[in-house]
């Protein structure tokens, strides 16, 4: 369940907070409920790195090294247990992992402590709206993966993420598209037939169409 130490914010959905707090104990179990997220990192992390290189945001002196993102500051908004935070940090950038669920953030801190080399990660228990007010135009990139479908006000969340970005810097968003396919595969099969995602994890009506996200970004310009 959600705890008194969780952050209260207009974007927070208490039911979702309780659900993920209960799952925090298996967050880093690669054969468990979050297997798909671990697998998707094989695609997503190179996508982020390659995009930052192609846009000329990554620093030239590091591009051809094993730390191509060194010197960059990235915000992982809604970082959860650190699935994306840790592999990004291994590419050299400094990453701030932001979440409002204290139980999950504690798991993230416990896991990163297992690797003494990951000194370039800071986990913060804070909502992105407050973070944006205190850290405007600070980051070279913002990550928002698998967050929007679990919020009350995804528009406010994304607008706050954009405020954290330096001018003309990118935000990377990943979420379920609201389609028949996502209903069948992401909910019916994944949760009720195959069972590799806990039942109740997703609500199809909270999924976002690309056009809806694009409109939010247009308004934020």
C-alpha cells in the first residue's frame, strides 16, 4: 500500500501507488513480473544513446568511448526501481531518478548500492511538478518510461518534464498506445492469459495515443 512517506501530488493515483508499492519486493527479479521491462532495455537504452549522439547533444570527445554520454545530466522521471536509471548511468551520464513511491525508491537505492561504480546516480523522492519548479531548464534529456498510464494528470506530468529540459533538448516517452492490440496483448493476454504481468497493472482507458502526447508537447512550447 502507499505510505505516509509517499509524495502527495495532483498527478498521483493512490490505487496505482499502492499497487506498485506491493510489487516493490520483486522489482529487480528478472524472471518475475517485470521481465518485459528488463528485456525492453536492450532496445530502449541504445535508442536513447544513439539519439543523443545523432542530435549532437553527446559530447564529441566521449562518443566513441564506452561512456558516450559522459558529461550529460539526465532526469529519469518516474524512475521506479531504476530499470532505466542504472543502464543509462553506465554510459557515463549523471542521472537523477525521481519517483513519488517511497517503497520502490528504497529498492532502487538498495540495488544501486550493489554496484560501487555507480556513483553518478541520485535518487530523489519528489514529484516532477515540484522538481520542475526548483530545477527549470536543467537537464540535457528527460526520460518518462511506463509512467503516463499510471497517473491522474499525465498532461501536467509531461508539462513539468518539459520545464526541466534545457532549451531544444529531448524528452523520451514510452507508454502503451490506446489501441485494440494493446488491450488484447497488454491486458487480456499479458495479465489474464499468460500471467506474466500482475492483474490490475494496466487500465486501457489510461493509455495514451501518440496524437494526445504530441498535443501536450505543442502546448508546452
